[in-house]
């Protein structure tokens, strides 16, 4: 794509950016909260493009000015300065163009949302539950390093440790856009604590990451919800197990059931359960979008098909392999300790390359 045609695309978007800037100060727009939230998101996205476009224009101008000086100027000092600027800007230009092309490719509109994560022990019995617990610890430490907040909504403990199932929400900046790569089957190869003969076993746990739906995304009628109360189970103090503070919500039209038992207050548990219910209803539609892109992007096979094996944790070899991009690292202790950013970065790079290829920019 030529400089002029790229600038033409950017100039059209800058006009839209200025239009939205005026709209979000209009009292009528502010009063329509759903529209206001949507326009604010578009404004933030276009702001990044506008900043990149201004930088791109400045680099192109500097290149032209430096070439003019080199053609017309005989002063050695001025020519040396112009040559340095030309070299520097010529190196910046292709990098800037790649950044702009990525900004022009429509991102997943859910990326900026918070996430609901569910981890379930799969094949492997007690060992699978222990592994599910290890994955929860791994994500908890990773989220802590990112400054994200983790809140458990429900869990079922394993017989000898870990979790048969644990569901939690993660709140922060661009949470879903980063954690979505973790959806799929995680396989572990190690000697279980229950193994008496020292044999290596293979177990698995499934991870599903869903974008948390905003109130504006889904409207649910109270008449469509059945509310059940029950006693909470597990740790949480003496009163937790004796009061009917846990909440189960059943959405009658879809049959979707969610529950929350982590809070002492019935109202707080109901609020948490409503967030999860809204998100699960929203995800029924969102899944259609994932199915559509899963066939195009190998990095997204996990979210398009949540039964796909995405990663193996091999303890005897200290190895972690991500099967989507054939990427292997040999720092398993650090990885399960929450240092997973390196693999996520590789997945983002691979997906960005595929997004660019799709768009043919």
C-alpha cells in the first residue's frame, strides 16, 4: 500500500474521531448510556489511530525535508544532520506502517472486557483435580502480576486437593483480550502424588475463558429467572455453612444455570451470579463469531473449539509446549508460577500476522 493511500484511509478515520469527540459531549448522547459507552470505546480506538497517523505524517515530512537538503545543500554539517535524520526515519517508517496496519484491522470487540474463567478437572481423576488447582494458582499469580483482581464465584474441591471445578472473574484492563488464549484443554505429564510405583501419568483440565457481558449487552427479564438458595460449602467461617447465603439462578428460556457461594451476603452472591448468567447468555451469540474465525486462525482454535488440546506441561523434562504455534520453553517451574506472558506474547504475534493476512492491507 502506498503512503498516499494509507494516509487517505487514516484521514477518513480522523474525521470520524473528531465527529465522535463532539458527540460524546452532547447531553442527548450522554443520556443514552448504551450509545455513550459504545461511542467512548470507538473514540479510544480511533485516538490510537490518530496518534499513529500524526507520527506517520511527521516521519514522511522529515524524510522529504531531509532529501531536499541532501539534493540542494552543500554545507557538510547540514548534509550530515539530514543524512542522520533520513536514516533514522527510513528505519522508523516500516515499523510505523506495520503498527498502523494492525490498528486498521478490526480487533475482537470483546478484547477490552473483563473475563469469567472456569477450570474443570478432566481425565485423570484426583490428579486432574490437583492439576486444575495448579492452573488456578498459576492464573492467580499471573493476574496479580498484571494488577488484575480475581474473585472466585463458585468451586467444588477435589477429594485430595485441587478443584473438580472452579469459576472466577478477572477484572482489569483488556483482560479477555489476553486471557482468551488460555481456553482449551491443558494436559499434564507427571508422577501423581497417588502413584506408588513412580510412573508418569497423563491427566488433563479444561479452561474456558468468557468475556464478561456488560448490563448494556444483555437484557434479562426477572420473570425469566428462577432463584434458589442453599447453604454454602467449603471454607469461609462458621456462619457460611449454616445460612442460606448461596444463590443458584436458572434462566428458564435457555436452561442456563449459574451459582455463587463465595460471599456471606445473599445479595452479593446474587449480584455475582447475575454477572455470570448475563455473560453466559451473551456468549451463546458470541460463540457463533468464534466458530467463524476459528477456521481461519490457528491461534484461536482454543476459543473456537474448547475441546482442542492447546498445551502440554511435561514435568519430567521441565517443558511446556503450546501446540497451536509449536512453541516450547524449558522453564516449567517459572511458568506454573505465573510467568506465562512470554507464551501469550508469541500467540499475540502469531494472531496479528494472521489478522494482517486476512485483511490484505
